[in-house]
């Protein structure tokens, strides 16, 4: 292990630690502090360096040099310019928090209130959810250490990353069978509305099971409230109709007539009423009720046939709610969506 040299671009304390590790690793003999002083770049002039005989004296001398003040100011600038990129967008939370903590250490920012101010700035730039930002500030008020603050940041960003947002890619999985709510262009019902069919497809995720979800009030997050689902591949809305399916339930289809949108608005409800969260999160168990017809989305074991191929039926009903009415909403990040696009090119 080569001993590190000091040129003013590292915190002196860290440099001395690295020198000690190198000294003992290499079983070096001789005066430790003397050897350490020989590794300081000649451009860094330390007054009376020949009289320094301990590591503490050397550390204080290096901190008193102008190079250290410049180093600290540079680290503070980098800290204030830090940008957090969520992991779903290719970021690395652990690496970000490590860099944040290192820059605080290098800039010798130890006051927890100053550290909070810096992390608030980062949160406010990256996060657009006012309630989540308020929750972070509220919880951080009692925090007394940087370690607690970084844990809170990780907890909040992890929670925020699973929130379903207006315009997100989602998949809707039937809880009882594990099959995804799906539709395919030019696969139309042969009875009823003759519109684009909707069915419970495969248990593995494919492009035909991807939907855009929109809050009906265009709020940034999706709430347990009115929403509509737009099929990603065909740009058609999921709707419930008064047409009858083969099983005599109201038919569910995809439709692109904007004048018929009242059939395409759905009330998103929690399957488990003990969940008091207003926001919709990935992996939430949900019920979808058509707002206009007041019918519940269901899939069951009955099948219909198009072009000699069988599909598991998706319908609506106004009967008692049961297990076949439970769905699981999954947030699809851009990386997974791109992967599905790529592999779809090789699927016949």
C-alpha cells in the first residue's frame, strides 16, 4: 500500500488516517510523524514544521493553512449544488447520502440545523408533493444527529418513490389469479359493443398490460378518488358499458370516443378499509368502481373466445364485493417499461 501524499484536496484528518493505515500495513520503521511530514506537497508551507512532533500538532497546522479553508469552501459549494436523483430515474440513494455526509464532514459543517437547511433545499427541489415535504420537515424538527436525518431522508424518499403519480405507468393485477388487466389492438368483441376487448391476460407482465393512470382533477399524485386508465399501446380508455357480456354482466372494453368519457371515470377505492392513506401506492390492493354506472370491476373463471382463442373475462357488477373484485396496482418505472418495449420486439 503506497502512502498517500497531501496536496490540500483531502481533509487533513482523513489523510493522516490513511497514512497511519499505510504505515502499519507496510510495517514501516522510523519516526511516524517525521515520515508523514515528508508526504506534504512542498507548495504547502507549514511554519516551523520541523518542530511538529505529534499527529495532533500536524493536524492543527494543516487546518490552519489557507489550503484547508479553500478546501472547505469548495466542499460547501459542492454540497449546496447536490441534486438528488430518485432510484427509479437511475439514481443511487446510498451513494447520494454517502456523498452528502462526506461533504458535510469535509466542509466541517457540524451544526445539525445548518445540515437540515441544506437537505431541505435538496428535498424542495426534487420533491413536488407538498404534504410529503411538510411531513419531512415535521419529523426532522426533533432530530439531533446527521445519522438520524439521513435515515429520515432515506425513509421519506423510499415512501415517495412508491406513490402513484398523475400520468404514471401502472399495471393492474387480479389478486385471485395473478393475471394482468390487458387489451390488444384490433382484438374486438364479437358481441355487445364490438369494441376493443379487455381481459385478464398473462401472469407475467407484458406491454399489453401497461396503462397510464390519471387523476381526474389532474393533481400531481393519484388519490383514492376519481381516476381514468388509458391503455398505453392503443391510447384508449378503460370503460364500463351497458352492453352485456357473454356471462350477462356489464361489458368492459377500451374506447377512444372522448364524448363518452363519463363511462371511463372510475372511483379508486381501498380493498382494505383499514388503510387510511389518501395516496395510492404501488402494491396497494384496490377496487375499481365505475363512477357513472356504479359497477365494480371483476374478473372470474369464465372465458370468452375471439378468433378461436380463449380469454379470461373482465366485467362489471353490482353484487356483493368478493375476492374476484380485488386488484393490485403496480407502479411501472421507466426502466422496466423500456425493458418490456425491448423484449417485445423479439416476441412473436
